[in-house]
């Protein structure tokens, strides 16, 4: 897999995560809970939101690390010359 297609897949994944985080956040904030069963569902939504946010942050961190590695390689090549 080349770098461009990998970036597009990561970018698409991040877009999906961003959308789902927004949707889930709104459901958590605006949903009316009148019984315990629905409250249990809200708690599951909150856990899912936490998981999505964690995954999103990990992907973003991974992207930063890849960018830094590329920059380091360029700097190494420049210093070798």
C-alpha cells in the first residue's frame, strides 16, 4: 500500500469518527431519559463516545509521529550531504 492510499484511508476513518462523535454527543446531551433501561443505554453511549474519542486521538497521534519520522529522514539526508 502506498503512502497516499494509506493517508486517504486514515483521513476517511477520521471523518467517520468525527461525524459519529458529533452525533453521539448530541444524542447524549439531548436525549430524554425517563426510565432505567434508557439510562443504561445512555451510559453505553457515553462509553462508546469515550472509545471513539480515544481511537480518534490515537490515529491523530500516529499521523503526527509518521510526519515527524518523515521530517527526520529528510533532515538526516540533508545532514549527510
